[in-house]
C-alpha cells in the first residue's frame, strides 16, 4: 500500500498549509490590522476552529479512503451500516447502483486546487526570479524596488514564463512520482530545511535592536484595535492558511494509516503553522523596522519592502535575502504539489489514468491557464478586463472567496448534520467525550456560521 508514514502524513499536510499564506499573507495582514489584536485572535481561532475543521476534512478522507468525489458516496453508504468503518469499508463500491451519485458533486470543489495553482505558481515564479536575479542585486531605494516589482509582473514575459514553467514542471514531476516517492519524500526534505532556515534568520533578527520593536508590535494588545473587521480577517487567515476546502487534506488523510490519531495530526499542523507565521512576522517586521519602514505596507511587503530592508544590512543582506527567498520557495513548492493531487486522484480513479499521465496532463492545463494569467498582467498585450478585474484577480476571487469556503461548508454540513452522530463518535476514538461534544458543536454550528459570514463579507 503506497501510504504515508505517520511523520510523512504530518509533514505533507503541514507542507500543504505552510506557503505564502503563512509567510506572506500573515505578516502583511498583521501589519494592516494593527498587530497584537489580530495575532491574538488568530492564535485563539487557529487552535479551536482551525483544529476542528482540519479534523473534519481529515476524517472525511481517512474513513472513505478515496478521491474527493467518491469520499461522499462511500461515507453515505457507510452511514447505512453499523459504525465499524474498518470492517465495512471493503463492502462499499462507489460504482454500486444503490449509492447516491449526486453526493459526489459535493467534492467538485477539488477543481479549486488547479485553478489556485494557475496563479499561485505565477507568484512562485516571481519568488524564483527574486532568488536567482535580485538577491545579489538588491534595490537601494523604494522607487527602484517598485519599478523592479512592476517590471517583473507586467513586462518580463520571457523570464516570468520560464520561472512559472519551472515551478509547474517541478510540481508535476513530484506528483507523478506518487505519494510515497514523490510527495512524502519532498516534504521530509523541504519542511525541516524550511524550519532550519527560518530559525537561523530569526536568530539573526534577534541580534538587531529593532527586534524588541517588532515583538512589541506583534504581541502588545491594544483594546482599541478590537473590531469586527479584525475578527473577520483573523477568521479568514485561519481558514485560508490551512488549505481547507480544496480536497487536499482529505486526499492526504486517505493515504494516511487507518485509524490515524487525527487530533494529534491536526495539532501538529496548526501549531507548526503558527510557529512559522510568528517567526515570519517577527523576522520580517524586524527587518522592516531596521530599514525604517512601516509594518502596514500591504501586499508589497514581501517583494517591495523586504529587498530594501535586506539592502540596508549591507553585504550580509544579500546572503540573508537568498536564504529568505529559498525558504519562501520551499514553502511554496510544498503547497503547489498539494494543489495537484486531489484532481490527479480523480483522474486516476475515474478514468484509469496512471499517476504520471494524470499529473502531466493536469499540469499542462494549469500551465495554459497560468500563461493566460501572465499575458493578462503584461502591459504589452491589450487583454480585456473581466468586470474591471484581471484574470489573476478573477481566479483569486473565484477560489479564495467562493470555492474554498463552499467546499469546507459542504464537509462540515455533510459530517455534522448528514452523518449519524453514532457513526461520528465511533470514527473519532481519539476524542474524549467532552472534546467530541465540543467538536460536534463547532462542526454543526460555529464553523458553518463563520464560513457563511466570511462568504458574505468576501463577496459583498
């Protein structure tokens, strides 16, 4: 059986969640939302709501042990049998005429992964470009940095396409090798290296005078910063930083060992992600303060402000810049491969494609869509706007604001209200009675309500 080892499952799930969401989005969202209040909300919500939603999506995959479309069909059939999934699982055939086929469309959100990858890999191409060409030729002022960033996004068609192609080709190669030889092996290498590089950069940041200022900004709680907007942004950060709602977590859990302690796995993933987020925030804000910048410089924090901060550190700044972008690249690559696997598993199971054939065909489609994203951003091509937005913005909105929340909402409502409580209890022996009651309450009421609020706030 080509399953994850226990540590491999945790590392792969962690690799899926730790990407630009932790390293890029968390620091700039912290900056835009006043620091401490956002961080404290995020910590509380990640450990409670985040862990609960992770357990739910892991449970869906670990019990059904199939692809995103068939997971719902299998659990529906198991719901009619005694709650002993390990014994009954082999009795369930997704092709059986008695199963409720419409339920499989609840897993259609898995299409969000390739759609996300089509623009996410473009951003990763920018990171690769900065690593290869900018780390040792850092801009010396804000005008140079802004011009450089704009040129890469809107003018450098050849380099942007080559870097984007490199990211897609590497991801396809890893996924084509399968769960054990590809995804697990890569995560077992890159995730420890990511932590080593980040801890090294944090140690260097601690030696700078501005570290105390960074610490104060992130952890000093100001009651005046407690607003509904800050709370909603914290909830959104928890949701999007954990790769929930795209089928990745369920597919990875389907390849974990039967009866995996999903509570421990979820806690490892969430707590490790929190550590990376906090290290990234402390490190980035220290460098920003050292440069005498501001922590609320928005989405340009990573590729406009940071290169200037590294330049201000002199010759050592070039080395720090290279290691930083290597770490970001590692984090991004472990996320890109996770976005391919859900649909690859569907193509493999439904169309009898080999793992390699499904990986390369899907990657070719992603590359074609991603190339359109690059053309839409390029000023040399007069591409039409889509309701006033670029293709990048449309795909971002469609996936982050619609498909991901809806996908997770399907998981929560299906498990919380459709599956019998007795079955859920039998399938979660790793939860005590009290924890199960709390988890079920979150599953049925709190988490769905939060997602509906996020959906409404994002759309309107």
